[in-house]
C-alpha cells in the first residue's frame, strides 16, 4: 500500500496539470467526478460546475459540508490583433511581474507571454512592470485568421505551464495550482479513509468553482446543502521567506495546518466564531497535531461566502501554508496535508459529539 505522501503527490501532479481557471473548470470537474465515484454514495454536478459527493455514516447525525475549490488563477483572451498576437485579461489574482516571459497554455495550445528584448528597452522601461494591458501572448501564428484556424477564440483560457515537481527534500513540492488542487486531493483522500463509514451523520464533499473571482460556487453550494456545519479546505499565503520575515504574520510551511481566525478585509471576509476556533484547536491538541493560528486580511476562503447563507452556517477553515502564492512556483510541504488529514479524520469520527456550537 502506498504511503499517503506518495499517493497524494501522484494525484496532485495529475490534477494540477489540468487547465481550469475560473468559469472554465470543466476538465478538472470531469476528472474529480471520476475519482470520487468509487468512494461516495452519490456524486452530482450542478449548473455552475460544483461537484457534490455524498457519504452517509453508520448512524444518523449532523450534515457536514467539507469543501475545496477547483479553479486556478489565470487569464482569458480579450483581443486578437491582425498579426496573431493575443491580448489578455486576468481571472483571479494574476500578478503582471510573474507573467512576463512565461510559457502558457492557451486553451490547449502552447504559447509564451512576450517580453520586449532588453536591448530595445529604454532605461525607464527596465525599471517598471508593464500593465497586463500591455502584455501579449505569442502562439506562433502570423495572423488573426491563423489563430482562429488553430481553434483559439476570444474568451478562451490561459494558464501557466508549470509541472509539479519535488525538491531534493521530497516532502516539499513546487508548481502551479497547488492553490487549490492540493485540497481537492485531500478531500478525495478523506473520502477514501471513511470507506467503512465510521462516523455518524452525512458527509458532503464539495468541489466549488470560481473561488478566485468571488467565492461564487461556494455560495451556491452552501445554499443547496444547508449543512449543520461546514469546513473549508484551502491553501493560505505564508511569511517564512527572507522578503516577509518580521511581517507580523508568523505562518510557515511544515508547521502544521493553519486555522485562520480572521481571513479577508473589513467588508468581505470571515471572522471565525470562537466556538468553531476552539473546536479546531481542541481537536488539534487532542490528536497531537501541530497547528498555526492566522490573522490574514489580504486573503480569504470560501468560508466567507458559506457562513452567510440562509440563516447562517457554522463554518470554519483548515488551511495549508504555501509560499509564492498565485505564482507558477507555489511551494508547499506534504507533511502539512498529512497532518490535516489526520485532524479531519479525528474530527469527523467524532462528529456526533460536536454539540450545537451555540452562539451563547
């Protein structure tokens, strides 16, 4: 039997390689539906592309929704000029400085984000980062019609080409779409681990779409399921590199799952309830799982949408630190996901004893 980290890495390598930016997650969805079917009582996909996997425990009990999002940051084509170069618009938190000179997947075709030769740049140009509206993608075409003949159109997706790889320390992985295909794989492993249904209640695994453009899929999913409790699985930026040490945000890879007590800005975000925060910390301590508590105003999770549906949902998040967020070289530690699985297994096995988590 393969060890967790080996299996996790192999599945993530496949899943992260599939193109699936916001609104265009269908190839990822199809793969995940096939992967979940052997381990769920029922799997379905809604009109927007959310995946729902249902698993009933041995006894009646609460309904717990555990979610992860399937989309990755990316771009779409907004214009094609008469020489066959593509102009682009972002979908999600794409950073211009990380686009320049990159290899990209243009709806299944190879392309590169062009870069003006240094020999032709003025001293001023060398000091600034071009706007996304100045950038262009070269797919090797010489005319607009040639681009159309390739099957490329306005609105088609563009994502990084960046294969998942391991460092010499094989616990550390690097590539695109670790945010958040890693947690899609973690959710799958969670379902596998409950094949004997050793829990009470109903577990609903949700793979939500369009998180990177406003938590859209999670809003629909939480309304549909109306769970008693919800746990969101996601990755979270960390600050353990030389450019961010001393930032007052003491989160790093390899230090265990992250419990985001606050995620998001003052208007849109999620303030985890003291009851849910205590629940996560208590189970972490009980299971001897190292954990980190975060206050992160610059990032959020699907919990921000989920907890506001219907009459309010008792929601929490278990997240995993990643370096170089929203880049083609995101870095994470497989040990964190392994510890996250143990925490989830322990919590869900005891789901009937969570209580009501009453506000007062």
